[in-house]
């Protein structure tokens, strides 16, 4: 299957700072990328869907001003957690697809964010 | 709304044991159903899927049958191996995508 990478794999930051997480599709063009959040022992929660070159669509309850998503190219999407707080600490996972939600998604390994 | 419930883990089995991980769903229509597997240090990978009632998805010795009458999609494997140790996620797509909480499987030699 296709390979999706995330960087960094883990990050620790101070409260109030911003953190950027990158998601790259290494061997295919991803017209759509998805960002998920996973709490310990809980399921993945879809945060937003981003299509290359357009604004991301956020799920209900997800603050778009706090979680900035950019999908500037067919191989790169970024998630920026702005003014991070301890409650933002979580495991963030991206996936990429060459199409919409019904197409197969290829997942990155995830990024663990810890906000002190 | 849509939701997925899967059996809680962790599950520990001996090699060659039979595996069942239960998954049930709630959806207003006819979702597509999936099982994903996550090996240590890696991203989720699609293991198998079924898109309509009575379909059976299969891959790597794993099987799951889409049961509309019981709204279930249980994962089974007749003889597990140590290399099957991973976290397994049941998921559905129907207007949106929902995942179960994941079940960690450990297979001991």
C-alpha cells in the first residue's frame, strides 16, 4: 500500500505555544487528507477533511481557529495546534486518499503531542 | 448518529488459537464496514472490508461477514500467529467515518 509519513512522531511543548505537524504522502498524490485525534483507549475521532487547494472542512465541535489545517500540495498537509493547552495533549493521526471518504485511506503513524 | 462498538481488550492468546473480536455498529442506512490493523510503530492499515449485507471480507487468514440482521462485523481467524499481535479497529463509513476504540491482541508463542 501507499506510504504516509508524519513529522514529528512526538513533540512536547509549553502551554501557549503553537505546534505544527506535517503529513506527507510519499508515493502517491493525495487529493484528500484527513486528520484524526485519538485519546487513550478511545477510538479515532475525525477532526477535519482537507482537499488540496481548498479550505478544510471541520467536524462539529472542532475549533477551526485552534486547529489550522493547510493542504497546499498533493503530497503535504499540515496541522497547526495554536496556543496549545494541556487538554490538547493527544495522539494526532493523518490519513491520505486519492479521492473522498469512500476511497481507501492510507494512515500515517501518528504524532503524540504533550503540552506542559 | 453512526457509531461502532467493539469488544474491549486486551486479548491475549496462544499461537494457533482461534480469534474472535466482536464489532457491532449503529447506522441509519447501509454503511460500508472495515477492519484496520495497527502494528507497533506503524500507521493503520486496511485489513479487510465489506460494502453490503452478507458480504465477507477476507485477508491474511482473517475474515468478517457483514450481518445486517445483527448489525455486526465480527473479525475471526482460525489460527493466530505471533505476528498478528497488533491493535485492531473496526470502522464504518456512511456519510462520515466512525471507528471503534480498538482491541489490542497479543499472541504468545
